[in-house]
């Protein structure tokens, strides 16, 4: 019996040592996310994704809000996706209310990668029209992924209010989102095609061109649309 007791104690000691080792690994990985070297942060995110643990979720989401390097943020998103959606979804939805634009943008990006339909209701009009271009672009991409069947026309109407916004990359992102919605976006473009703002009209024409001819590059489509608008056309002549 003495021997059995020793075996039991030894087993408990082994379990305790394993717990300590695990705690040390978790602390080390979390510390790595805050390292001043991007390569270390990248390795830490990779290690976390390779050995998911609920204790990582909060630090991963928190780092997404401040991480300056795109390739590290991408790895952070991958690491979050490796965790159960039941644990990550509530944290990410809460992050959509953050005052930090990058926090909102990255949470939206991660939700688009997860693709869980329960996130749809959190993609509000406020996010789709967010004054920060990166947040808005992330919201557009997430919305197109998450939109339920039958909600495409309503989404297209909201997205169409953003036509003419921002520079080339922002306009390209919006056009891609609208084109991804398919035919439901055509009716949404009609008011924009006769808008007072020539930039809005040109963007609408270019977007419809991309829907009709996917092989057309956006750069060509937008320049051609600007020429049509400059000549006083609305693009409706051929319809």
C-alpha cells in the first residue's frame, strides 16, 4: 500500500509539473505577441494557432487591434480561426463596438474568414458606412460573405450609398462587393447612375460594367465610365 501511495503522489506531481509547463508555454506565447520584433510576433501567433487554448483568445483579439504589420495580423486571424467559434464569436462581436478603427476592421476581417451566419446581425449600417475606409471595406467583405439568402437587395441598397467614396482601392473594394451580390445590385445602382456627383455616376457605371464583363479590369472600367460621364452620358442609352 505504501508503494501505491508513492505511485499516486508521483502521478500527481507529474500532472502538476505538466500544468506548470503548459502555463509557462502559454505565458511565453502571449508575451511573444507583444515583442518588438515582427518575426517574433509572427512565430508566437503561429505557435498559438498550432496549439489552440481558450486563454489565447483575448490576447489574440487584443493584438489584432494594435498590430502594425499586415502579415502578422493575417497570422493572428488564422490563429483565432483555429479556436472554437463558440468561444471566439462573442469576443469578436464585442470588438465591433471598439473605438479603435483597427479593432473593428480586424474583427470584421476575422468574422468574414470564420463565416458563421450568426455574425450577420452585427454587420450594421453604421459599420457598412463607417467613416474609416478600412473598417468600411472590411464590413463590405464580411457582409457579402454572411448575407442570408433574400437579404442581398437590401444590402446592395446600403452599399450603393457608398459609391464614389474614397480612392482607387476603396472604390475597387466596393465594386467587388456589389458584383459579388450579382443581379440584386443592378436595381440598387439606378439612383447612382443619375446622381449629381459625377464620381458617383462613374463608379456606378464602372461597377455595372464589371458585373456584365468580369474580365474587364476595374482601372479600365472606371476610366471609361469617367469619359462617359464627362460627355454627359449616364450609361443608360444602351439599356
